[in-house]
C-alpha cells in the first residue's frame, strides 16, 4: 500500500473503531438491563478487537510505506545521524507488531 492510501485507510479505521466502541458500550448496557444475551456483547467485543488490530496493522503499513517513499526519493537510513529518532520509530514498529500478533509469541497483544 502506498503512503497516501495507508493514511486514508487509517482514518477510516479509526472512525470504525470509534463507532464499534460506542456499539460495544451500548450492547453492554443492554445486556446489563437484560435486553440482549451475552453472546451479543461478546460479538461486539470481537468486532472491536478486529478493528483495533486493523488500525495497528495499518499504522505499521504506513511506517513501512514512509520508509519506502523516503528511500525511493533517494534518501538513506542513517541511524548515526539521529539515533533517538530511529529508536523511537523502531519502538513504534515493535509495539504495532506486538499488538497485531494475536495468538502468537508471548501473548502480549491487546
């Protein structure tokens, strides 16, 4: 995916997460009031988790697209020039990858 496409996709997914968060909260209220079964709340939870996973995956895609764009424009990746920026970006990528590895590795994905 190209950088511009990932940014547009990220905005769409963030809107989806907002909507699904509201739907999940409403379904929990309805469950507590006895209006719907627990499975409906669990389904809303599942949909929300999938959307959050998509957001984090798209963020990682955007970071990779930015690096590809930078390199395509003739830029190099010189960590020695500013190691603090490189370290921050690496942590962001690692955090995004950890969040998208459901069922894999150490189980820290949320």
